[in-house]
C-alpha cells in the first residue's frame, strides 16, 4: 500500500526550524534538561513520601 504523493526524491530538501540559531537550540536543550532533572527530583520526593507513609502504616 503506497499512499505517498511523492514519487521521486531527487532534489528533496529539509527545513529545520531554529537549526541555524544556536541560542534557541541552547535554550531548548536547557529547557529539556530542567524538565528531566525536575521530574527526577519530583519522583524522588514522591517515592520518599510514600515510603514514609508505608513505614508508618498510613497507606
């Protein structure tokens, strides 16, 4: 089943938004790093809180 409207790939190009702007790329990298680190920290606090509740019999 070939549903692609493209029949030839000769001369195909790609357009990457912000690829030529290092400041935006650095900002996106920093944002993703903050999200990942924040998720890990939030998960650690949540796990610690749940562990304390189970230890104290308050589940």
